[in-house]
C-alpha cells in the first residue's frame, strides 16, 4: 500500500505537474496528511526537491514548490552498436544530461574486448553524471539482437533480461552481458541492477518517452539489420515469447530474392543496409555506411538514389501490411533510416497510400524520428528512470 | 468499492472455482463477513446459486455449495451473415444453451427486411431461453463489416458500438442497427443494451472464451470477405481507431492481381471466397459456397484443390508476416475457412514453416477452430455474459 501510494505521489509530481502538497492531495485523492508524509519520504530519498519561494512584498508564509530532483537519481544507458559504443545519462525529469558516442569495431569482435571498452565508456558517463550531482541507480544496455536470460519480473509485468542470446551482426551467442559488464564497472555502478534489452525495443520506447509520435505506433529502425517494435497504448508489444517486432523477414516479394534465412523475398533483401549497398554497387567500406549512403544520395548519385527508392518501396509494402493489421496512429522511421529519410520516404508514402485500406492514408502518419540513431541509448537510460517513477520504493528503500 | 468487490467475488466463483463463502474469502482476501455479505447480494441478484448439500451420516451442519446460476441472467447473441441469420444464448458459466441458424439472402438485402427477420429469430431464441429459466440481460449482434456509432465506454476501456458503418458484402452503409432492432424486439428484450460488433472480432473472442488456443493468437476467418483479429494476453487488439485486423488487403504478391480496392496483390485476390471460386471456374451459385467448395474438394476436383492450395499458400505468406511482427502463441483458422482446413492447411504450413523467423515454426502453432462458423454468434452471446462477470453491479442493481 505504501509502495503504491509512493508511486502515486511521485507520478503526481512527475506527470500531473503537482507542485505543492495540496495539489498532490488533490491529484491523488489522498488526505493532505498522507500526501504530505509521502512527499516528505520522497524528499528524504532524494527523488523530489522542495524549494522555498520568496513571496516578495506579500503577507503570509512563503510557500514552497515541489519538483523532481534534477540532482538526484538517474538512469545510465549504454549501447553496443555494430560500429559504435554509446552511453547517456537521463535524470528523473527524462532530460538527457550527458551523452557519449564513439566508433568501435564491434562486428565480429570478441565480446570481452567490447564489454571492457563499454565499461570504460560507462565510467566516463558516470564521471560526467557525478559532476552534475546525479547518481545512477540502474544500468540498461541496448544491443542489436535477441535478449533473454534469467528474466526477472519487472514492474507492470515486464521482464528484465541479462543475456545476449543471439546478435548476428555482432556475431555474439549467449553472452552473459550483464554479469560480465558488472565486474568491470567502477565501484559506484557495480551493485546496480543491469538490464539488457533489444535496441529496436528501446528505440521505440525512446520515441514514446522523448518523441511526439503518440502512444500507438510501429517503429522501424536499422542498424545493420532491420528492427521494428510495436507500441500499443503506450506499452511495448513483446509477443508471447518476447520475439515480436521482426519486420526484416516480412515477405515483401514472396518469389523474390533468396535470403540467408532460407526464405525468399524478405524485406531485408530490399531495404537492409547490405542490400542497399550492393544494389548500388557501393564499396562495402568499413566505417559509417549510412553516412556514406547519405553523402552519395545528396551528391545526386543515381544508382544510390534508385537503391534507396527501392528500399523505401519495400519498407512501404511491409509497413502497409503492419498498419492494416495493427491500426497504429503513426509509423515512425527511426535509427539509421532517419538519416536516409529524404530518399526513403517518397517510395514509402506511395506504397502506404496505395495499400493501407483501414482508412485513407495520411502522409502525416509517417513520422521521421528526431532522435535518429540516439534513440536506443536514450531509451535505455530512460527505461531505468521510468522504473524508478513506477516504483520509487526501489530507491526510497 | 462495492462494485469492484462484487466483481471480485463473482470472479472467485466463476473463474477461481470458489464454492463456499470461506473459499471466496480466501481467494479474494476479503474478510469472511464482507465476502459473505457480497455473496448474499449476488444470490439475491440471481447470479449465484446456493445449494444445500446433505452430509449423509456425518455429524454437523450441512454445508452449502456456491455455483453460478444456470437459470439466471444470460447473453443473447445474434448474427447477420451474408447468407444466414443466427442466434444463441449463453449462460453465466459460458455454456451455450440454445442456438438457431437459418439461411437468409442478406447479400444486398434491404436492411429493414433483414433486421425484421433478425428480430423474429431473437424472439425464438428468447422463448427457448425462457423455457430453460434463463433471462437475457443484453444483446450483441455480429455483423460482417466495420462498426461504429455513439461508442459508449464499456468495461475495461472497451467501447460499445451501435451502428454498421460499412458492410460491403451486405451492401449496408450507416445502418443504425441497434436502434432499429430494438424497436422490433419482443418486450422482454426491448429495454436491454444492444451492442453491434464486427464478426471477426467476436469470432476471435469466442476462441478465447470457448476454445483451446491460448491467450495470444491471430484469428483468421472468412465469411465472404477475409476477417482477422489479434488477441494479445487475452485482450482484443482494436488499434488506435478500432480498425485493426485487416488482413484481406495485406500485400501478398505486390505486383500481382489488381484488387477492387485499387491496390495490387492483396490476400483477398488469392484467398477470398470469390477468388477461390473464380480460380477453379466453379459457378458462383447462390447458397452455401463454402459447402460447395468442400464437396468438390472431397470429390477430388483437381482445379478446386489447386485453388484451395493456392489460397492456403497466400494465407500462409500473409500470416507469416503477422507472426513475425506480433509473436502470437497460435494462428487460428476459423469461420468458413475451418470447413476447408483439410485443403488449406498444407500450403499454410509450408509457407509458415519457411517464413516464420522469430522461432522455428511448429505445425501445432496452426489451430483449426472447433467453433467454425458458429464462432461469431457464440462470441456475441458470451460478450454479454463476460460483461456481467466483469461488472455484476449492472445486474445486481
């Protein structure tokens, strides 16, 4: 009961904008006494701040203003990309307070080497957080692959994973990332919960928490593979076994190109990064392939533009099936695709316009992510914070 | 509070199998006094029965046994099919107590004539219910089309509709079915809530309530058009605007056959009833087209078998996309398709096996509905009962 009420009170401050004990009581329906005592607990735990407000010339007691503590608990998000490592720290108000992104050759790399470097990135992010008075209370790591593991139950029935089961573009299988990372982290982070989550899921949640795309959407992103995630009424649709959101092998042209998966005509063969590069005969250079494609498209390279248009059409065909089936408010083009949106969206709009039948397709239904490739790491850090807001007793002791 | 607790107590009897006041208290966590008083209310409202149990030679007070009242409130389900009308009555224990199905030429029929005949079917079902001591407390009508209307909020955030917005195979537009039907119903039904719902949604809910297909599935059915519905963790996925579940225009062969919808290669052009009939050059006879197809397939008619195999493959392609995206536990083949399952499922299994990538596809994941074409009308009646179980105060006053 106290646990639920602490969450109720913190949500009143965080989401309903209550800024006094009286408003907290109004919003929550708790008595003033109960609300006041729970507010005090949250202040003592460092989650809520109370600032005195001078009333200048007015008569009476100066009132105080409640707000989320911007020098309190924070979430540390980390990311293992195919060609980069990332970190970011998000405070209780969902503000991104620091971010780090560095190139890293993770394709086929020994997990231990990558995790060692990730721990160094985490240490740097921790320093920057501490300089701002922030204290990470949990760590979440975004990975481009399937996650699993001990699967502790988290809040709202969600599940917390610790293992990379299979990340084909990293070449990783059954890497106990949370445990291995924890031993390498600085002391201030070593005892925190560490969660491992799929980057497409976190990218989608980042749109929910930081974007302006509504609470019902299909998010499609690319980092080497094609990732997708479905958000229904503000909740990630995980599927019966947690594998939902596989759009890359949606059959687009069933009698078309052979796919290494054994099937034919999968979306990835038309809209995956490798497929686009090979369709326009660009050298598969190491480094930032998406930047290369964007540069060439901007320079009017005709084969590149044609390959991106073909990719956009394939994405549009696959997504029109998804829209007809799920009826989302928006389709969000995120991750690396967002950097290529200028050349992908015309073909997508054509196919969505022709094939969405549940209602007339409005071009505004296709939204390009403003978070772009930073979505997953923002989502990782924010997921830690959202967990604290949902259950402050985990921090308030 | 009382409302929530009444629901808690009724659910203890209905779902948890509590059969004494003491067990109700244990299951609900209420005090014995509170549980006992709520049980008495439910008995007074006719929702719960208390039967004395003789203890034979044993010493002590004879105990009593609680159960749902099988002579109490019931749900009346009605159905407007393209070629039939239907009715059924379901009691509080979800048992189907009576059912009526009669041919009716509803394709392109004047709505008033069809609704008049539906009211007569309802009157017959009411008689049969009353003979068994049952009292309908609500009416739900399954229709093959898009529903809408005033959209009162129902329980659990679901919405209750009263209008057929568009039913292409009936040729109906903006028919205020609930209001028109109510004026024609016998007195005992005239003041009841009347809900209008899409038959594919109700067919899927019938599988949830009467079938053995789990709580996470994609249900695909056919009655003239192709209908689908997605159930996630026991809840119908309605989509942002209530239009989810449109599988018929999933692009299967994007460069393929033109569809009247204006697009190309939609599933309906390969697996819809009309498409199958025209693919095997069968006369489009009036009457039961599905029975005709089944008879011919059983009689080894090669073009019919080939057309059904082609339909099965197209269904398999469309559904493998849905499975990859949503990760359901099962795919359920229902409605008219269930009568053709013998010839549809081999092609479906082939495509699902080749194209589902989120996990190895197991043939047991494709389930043929045992309810077949009676799913929607069972679902309609049961939805009324489920509403009572979720909120008994609507009946208990």
